């Protein structure tokens, strides 16, 4: 059997060892010992001699130099990272490369890298280039937060003040513009509101009485129905018998003398007409006995009448045909509902009276009277109790109403982008393929145009050459007759051929 050269050299090395060597112990052969033996003893290695000052153990990996009595240092931990080999890496980078199937690179631990980079003056650079993480998306700019009316207390003086809601002046101006000439214009309250139902031909005292009666009938009743009932009272209420010069119509004397059954029939279309008949008869007696046949000039006096609440009292005091004195905000269901939809009160108020107190705490006094007219008309035309028209409201379109229906707002914005009408447009385009060849193509089609766009009718657009003619902007495809489509495509196909 043939013996390898490595085996012979190994056998000669152990045969020359001193006799006093420690007895050999059988040890398990591992892969590391085999690899070490193959690496230490190659074909070019010279045989060891006794002068090398080496002690021997039971195996070849136990051979330790006597000048190093301490045990061998533990191997440094390494991390294996699979990366693509780069074309060239700087020498200062402490990287061990091994040619493996997966192009594996053994990289020293982070502490070793930092220590070696500091010694070489490379600072704290990493030993290999890491791919930069994906750029984080920039946070969206925060929209301005709309805050409701809030109470603040001055730390120095202890005085409490109420800060108005955010953007309330802009909202107020937009609502006023909508009421004057926008989608909320020409509301029922503009012509049939309680303040406008007094007979202008009557005396000042009778006009004040008309305003009070209209307000008492308006509870839970639409303006159109209330106006009809007031018209019947002013025309059909019987004249009081025994009163000199009495004529049919709405006066205090006629109200005192009328039979409740007749009065109930005249106002039978309004809500809760039975109760209102009783209230009108009782209030007429109180006005005659306690207020000199006129309405009370104070809010407290008006509220002492049966069927009259804070809203009616403040509206009657501020009406043109009332006392024309602003004492408070007339808050009805529209004002109460809409201001809470806007978020002007926090927490949400539960009653109209609570809404009135909250609004009067910060709203300037010169706008108290106008607020009712603005919001009642807005509630009747745009911000309806059921089926709000958010797509027509400027507050919703501009993102100022937090309760706006997003779907309706988007539809409203799209509708305002283009005009919902179609117009006929005839455009004559002259195309010149050569000096003597001129082709004229005429087409008529319908298209949707923007509201601000000026549409040119029968306009001739000359083109310098064929390329310019083809570059002319074409309107969007619409309904075109088959004959016209074929006529337009025919010259183009002929030119291509």
C-alpha cells in the first residue's frame, strides 16, 4: 500500500520526539483537526527539529509554543453577510473575502471595525457601504384646526372672556353672500317672515299687534302657512260689535270680541291651532288690562304672555314693526341646528335658549338681529333639515363646514368645473400639404365647455402646414353623424397612402 508524503513526514516528526513525552491519549478526530493538519503540513514545509522548542500533546493541534504559556485567545465573532461583490473596495475597509458560491463576505464585528478604523484615522465610518434606507415620506402639513367658542380666564385679573370660533367672520360673510345673491336667496322668510306680515296701512300700535300675533302663530308652522293664516285674520276677522268705527280686520278689539270657534276656524291650518286660539284670547285680555291695549315694551313683559317664549320676545323687540330695539338673538330651530352643525358650540347645546346664551357670549351685538334672518333663509334653501344641499353651499365647497356631506361637496365641485350645457361649434381648419394643394375640413359637433370659457363660433383657423394642422387641439369626442366622421377621416387616409 502506498503511503502519502504527508503521512511520512508526520510519522518522522513523532518518531524524533523525546521519550519523556506525555503518553498519547486517544482523541476524537474532528474536521477542524483535519483541516489544521492539512494547512500546517504542506509539501513545502520543512520537517521540524528539536531546536524549535515545542512541546507536544496527544494530538497535533495540542502542539503549543512554550513562549506562550497562556491559552489561545478565543476567536472573534464574525457576522456573515451575503452581498454582491463590488468592483473595488478601499484598502482601509477591514473586510475578509472568501470566494464562495453565494459570494459570501465575512465581516468583522462592529467593535473591531470601529477600533481598526480609529487606528487608521478613518473616523467612525463603517467597514462597508450600507444601502441608504428608503426616504421617509414627508408628513402632510396639518390643516388649520377649527375650534369652537371657548372660555378663557386671564391669570392676572381673573376676568373670563369667550373666544369666538375659528373662521367665523369668513363663514358669516359667505352666508350673507349666499343669502343676497346666491343659492340661499329668495327664501320664504324674505317675503313671508313674521316681521313682514304686518299691514303697512295700519297704525303703529296695530302693526306691533300684528307682529306679535304672527310670532305666536309661527311656532311649529311654515312661513307659507303662517302668512296665509295672517292674511285671513287681516281680511276676515269680524268687527267688534258696539265699537264705534270698527271694521273687519286684525285689531285688539276684534280679537277680544271674536268667538273662539270662528278664530279657530280662521287659523285652522297652523300647527297646534287649538292651543293657539286659547293663547290669543288670553293674551288679548292681558294687553287690554295690563299694558294699555299695546304690547309690552320689554322682553320680560312679552314673555309673561301665554304662548310667548324667548325667541318670540327678542324677535318682537327687534322687529321693524315691533319696538325696533335689539335685546337678544332670536334663536329658532334653524339657528340652533345650523350653528351646532358648524361646531360653534362645544359641547353641543341641547335647547335653543342654551344656543342663544352661547352665541351672545361672543357674537358682536350689531349682528344679533341679522343672524336670524341669515340662518333661517339658509336653512330653508340650502342647509335643509332633510337632504342638505352641501354641493351648493360655499361653506362646504371651501371646507369650512365640518358637517358637510363629502360626496355632495365633490359632486358640486365637479359640477362647477364644467357647464352643464352643450353648444354647437363649427371650426374650419385649412391644411396645406403643398403650395397648390389646400384641403378644407369643416365639422360640427357638440361639446361641454367651462363656464368661464369663451366659445368661438364659425372661427377660421389657418394652419401653416400639415403638421400644424394635425397639432390643432381637438375637442373631446361627442356624438357625430356617421357621414361626417367618414368625411373627416377620408382625406387623412388619402394623404397617408
